[in-house]
C-alpha cells in the first residue's frame, strides 16, 4: 500500500510517499480501508520534529502521519464486534506510530473506531474526530453548568469552531474571538458574543462579561492574554504543552491533549449526523499529492479541513 511518512525532522520537505506492507490487525484491533483522511496542524508539528522537541514523543526513525480517518472495516482481530464492511470513523491518537491514517489502510484499536455518521459522505466524515474530540474533552475538563460563560479563542479554526458548537449545544454562553473577518462564521457556529482579534481581548471580554468569563478553551494558544479574561477561581484549558499559563487568581489550568475514546466519538458522530456539529471541508487532494496538501495547510487561513483521498 501507499503511505505518507516522515523520516527526517525537516518539515514538509521531509514528507515521503512510500510503499509499505498492508498492516494486519491484532486482537482488539480493526483494519480500515481508508476512504478519506484529514490533514491537521499537528501533522505539520510531527513533520517538523516539534513534538519530539517538546517531549510529547520520543525520536524514532519513522513517523506515520494523519490522525483522522473515514473508511470501511476490511479486517478485524479477535474480540472485535465491528463487522467487515462497516463504514467507520476513527482517531489515531498515538504520535509515534510508523504508519497512521495518511495511507491506503490503517490499523487502530477498536476503542478508537466507531460507526460513521449516517448520511455523511467519507470526505466530510473524516474532518471531525480529532478536532471535535479535543473540543469535547476541553469542555469536559472545564465542567461548566448550563448558563455559564466560556471564551473560545481561535473560534474560526478546527478545534475552536467545534468548541463553539459544542459549548452552545451544552447551553453555555459563548464568547468567541477570531479574525476580524470571521464574525459571521463564528456567530453561525453559535457564538453569542464576538471579539475581533484586533481588540484588546481581556478588556473587551470583561466589558461584555463583568468580572470575566467562567472558563476558557484556548484553541489559539494565547496563554496569559486569554487567562486575563477569566474570573477569579475560574477554569482555563490549555491545548499546547508549550504554552501553559500559571494558575493565577485561583484559576484552575487544565492541560488537555486529545485521546481516542469510543464513547466520545460515537456521541460526536451522532451530533454530526444531526447537524449539531459541522463537517467543514476546505479542499481535497489525492494521497499521492500529500505534499501539496500539507503546503496548503501550512499556508494558513483554512476554514475547514484539507482532506487526502487515496
């Protein structure tokens, strides 16, 4: 099979399309014939060696690329209930695997795979697992009751957009910050209050929410600049190991790094099928043009996911 990997920490220039043996599932594992797999910023971080430098994973001779996947089960190991032929989505959350979802086949633990959302075609279905799971787990860490206020930074991006949608679905009052031109998009996602990136964030948020918001999902990795918008004894979710603000003013800081969880994925698949969360596709590229897809992701300004199709 064809697979996309990186063997030297040289960024996009180090990405290779290789011939690899089709993997076999072991006990409790599922092999998926990949129909679509999204590209995410974390893939660029893996290719650059940044996650090794941060201590998120150890150095290895080869890293597979790709976290999201949509496809069909074509083989299962012992103890797996998913039937061959089932349309599924999955999340490859182990950073250090030599082969991941940017390939023609991928093997994942059964707990990282669920039935695909009904009536959502594979390209769209491949766009939500990583980012929506991260947003879901961030909101779970904050554990805010309905009616509470939450600030979402980077609200037009992948994780931020899902954080807005899921927070609104939970009955939270959503304050969102993004680029000045993104107000319509962010409000359509469910934001109650929009703060343009050009504004002073903490000052503007506190003008709209006296005393500060109850919690923050810091998808844009602003750190202290976003923490200053939180009330005393509030909550703050950091999504980057590189930028974790101190627990000032009694604020509880929650570092969140995504994990694959079948219950979360099944819930998100149901919300995607119901249209509660969006499946935004920016562009598609064939797997053999993975380097071009990565360059498009690196260019920035992507509203939705770049998706590879074998």
